C-alpha cells in the first residue's frame, strides 16, 4: 500500500489499474479489503483507489480521532479530496457502502465537481435520531472502555446482520476486519456519525448518474431506504441483490459486480 500525509493523518491506500478513476469508500468497522473482489475485477478497466479511512485498517485515527474527540463525515470527505489531489485525479466515480455511502454523500455535497458518478450501497441519507445518537455514543464509550475485547464482542454480536447467516463464505473476512479495527478510531467515527446532517435534500441536486445498491435481506439499511434514495436522485438506477444482507459486495460479489459494471459502462463518454 501507498500513503499520503495531510495535516490530520497519514492515509494509506491501494492504487491499482488505469483508466477512469473509481474511489471505493469502505464502511464501519472495516478497511479497504472490504472491497477486495471489486479491486481485483475493476482494476482491469479502471484506476481503482481504495483507502483505509482515518482510524481504520492501518491508517491512524489522526488529529480529531482521539479519546475525547470525534471524526465527522466531513473529516473523512476532506481526507479523500486530499487523496485525489495527491494523485492528480480531478474527478472520479465515488462508491461507498454504509458509512462509506454517507461519506460519499458528504463528499458530493462539498465538492460536486469532483464526482463523475455516485454509487450508494446499503446506506441511508437521513440524519440520526435522538435514540440513534444515544446508541452510537454509548457504543463509542463501550469500545473505548473495553478496547480490543469490546471490538471482538461487538463483532460477534453483529456478524449475522452484517453478513446473512447463509453466506458463510464471507463471514470470516468480515469478522477479522471488525476485530482488527482500532477502538479509538471506531469510537471517533461513531460520535461523528451521530452528528451527521440530513442528506435527503442534497441528493435531489445530484446531477450525475447514480447507482443505488442494497442487499435484499439488509436489516441495517433495508430496501425501503434504498428505494427512498432512488426516488430522490434525479438520475439513478436501483439494484437489489438477492440473498445478501449488509455487505452484498462480499456476500454476492458476482451479482454486485454485474450491477456496478453495467453502471460504469453507462458512464463511458463516446469518443
């Protein structure tokens, strides 16, 4: 992996292939290897950029991701723009899953000129509820207090919602990623997501083509959330991946990649 330094942190990333740029933004509490099937496939036709976000994988939490602070979605988005600048990439397709999808929405809200296309997978645009804020902050407290043991307990508790129980092939990789996540980085991101804005109005301003993807059996971000985003986006396609939960790109990579491939082909400008 390569890295780039900014004022906040040292961001590690994978940069493979050539062609139109595709930026893959992972969810919580994962790392860039969440996208391994897509890195392998789409680096044959695209320049694929897959970072470890601040506080995840081998990227340290950075300036705001400390024991008392939070890492907002804007912090993640600006890290990604700094990365694009570092790589001399003016525009790209931004694809994000779960928290990564919310980061993608924030990046577009701040820098629409950098976004050639938008892929929102298993995510939702609404601001957090009061109950949700309390739950995220309580989980952040729990992770900070319990450290690596608390991360493993959390991974054990939510694995069957992240990956449908019938998708046993994907579960070990997902569990490893969750257990390896830095509790301080995860806690800072949880606090940041608790304070996120509502993206529903900004989605109505997205001028570029978008793809909305969701696993049929996702209980974190159900199909109804995907249908809402699809309705808000002016130019979007909806793909529902059967027999998948919250991580269809790992649970059903062939079906997910087929939807993404069709979308990316639709963006090719005539010569």
